[in-house]
C-alpha cells in the first residue's frame, strides 16, 4: 500500500510550486529549452500541469529525465496549450525539460509554467 500524505488544496499550499520561464526573440526553426526543473534530492514532485504559449505556431515537447513524455502543437487559432499530468510522480534528481520548436521563420516570444506539489 502507498504512503498517505496530507495535502492542502488551493493556492495557499506551502508545498505547491510554480516554475516559469520565458524566451524572447526565438529565431524561426530554433529548438531551445523553454523550461527546465530538477526535482531536489529527498523530494518527489507530483506534477499537475505545464502551460505553454507563444506568439507563433510551435511544437512543445516535455521530457522527463531524457524520455519524451508528451508533445503538443499550437496553431494560428490557438497559441496556448496545457499538458495535464494530474499528479504524476517524478522522483528525486529527475529533470523535467520543455523543448520548443518554433516552426515559423519569424522571431517570436514564448512562455511556459509548471505547477506541482513538492513533497
């Protein structure tokens, strides 16, 4: 049987983390790391979601410790997307990366935010 961990729901939870990053002037065809996070030693991250947005169509891929977990694409009708992980656990020292692929030839700005519980 798994361990039981009391949690507080809502924005006042002291274990809730929000990690965000933005990149300005990303060249067309570039594939930079938009967001990266390493789970601290002795902790487990219960990943809730990762939001991504930008000024142009793009492909966003989430990697957990080097393995591709999910990919989403945005297009002209919707420049925002959300990856839902719904509390998936990520063990200590694992690295979460969001890699961006700016499909368009024009320079654009992009943002990402990860939300989870760190216990």
